[in-house]
């Protein structure tokens, strides 16, 4: 499979919705993840990412304009020991709590399904990175409706062991803009990863649709030591 350009993928889609990238830096030193959110409505665009312990949470930029927090205010990133959880909804908490009780990533997501936002039924996309003593692996998941059927949930999990340097996988909620929004299809896209954290973050941010982008989180975790560096970019400042 040929590696795709992440920049080209983003520039060619005006509304990928929310997206997760996980992989390994080109020099092989870092476990890499990025999570971005976009919005079409005032409520969705009225958000910023803020640090929350070792993770992040979404927060209303202007609290007076917040109309429905149920699907837009959540913790996209949480850290459980040597595991970093990244998702597009409050299933971050589900994964954290159930894995803390010795369930697996896939088992914990069996308790959840796609979002109840008819007619879109936005997929729940999730990722988990496991960095320990110089080893690194990750997994990604998507829970989506069966062609828009609200009573049928399709569940897909993809696991990546000992990933190659300079490679990552990209999964997002929508194939593009539309009404209803078309859900992501297929397995996570194989993409090329390049550059140190600030360069990589800027490439991703600049490739997102200017009108629809809202916030971006990027983290590089040093595989040998577990130390990490984080970049957050918010359109609302």
C-alpha cells in the first residue's frame, strides 16, 4: 500500500470532521498522535482545547454562546499509565475507566456505539497508544452506523504492532461535506509522517479547511523514556 500525503488528504476534504492520526516519527524516536476538530455550526465552532492534567478537554470559547454541550464538550485525550487514549467523544472516559478495570480497548468500546445525532449518526473514532520500555504499538477503532441505520452498529478495530518509522494511520469521521454527512469508509489511511513536532503541527493545521477548522492537538512521546511534548493550536484565541 502506498503511503498517502496527510497534507493532500486534508486539503482535498473541506470537512473531514474530527480526525485522529497515530504513528511513528521519521527518525523512529517518537510515538506521534494528532487530533483535530472542525465545525459547521456556531455551537461546534465555539470551542478550544485546554490542557487537563496529562490530557486535554474541550471548552467553550464563549460560554454565553454554548447551546448544547452533550456532544461537543468532552476529554479527547487521557493518559492511563503507559497508555494514551485519543477519541472524538466521551468514550475516552469509557475506555479509561474500563481498561483501568482490566478490560481491553475493544471490550470497553463494546459498551458504546455511534453518536445519536440523526441523521448523521457520527462515527465514534478512537485510538490508543501503548509506549513502554522502548516498545510501541497502537490500535484504532471506528463505531459507525450500518449505512445510516440507527439500530445497527458496525464495529471495526485495527491494531498496529511495532510500527515503521515515518508511517502513521489517519481516521476521520466524514468522507466530506454533505447532508447528511457521509461516514468514513474503509480502514485507516496509511500516511507519511515527517518533521519535528512544531513543523508537523503547522503542516496539519495549515492543511485543514480555513473556514471549518477549530482546534488541533499534537503529541510526540519519546519511545525510550516516555517523556512527551505537546502542541495545541486553537482558532479561537
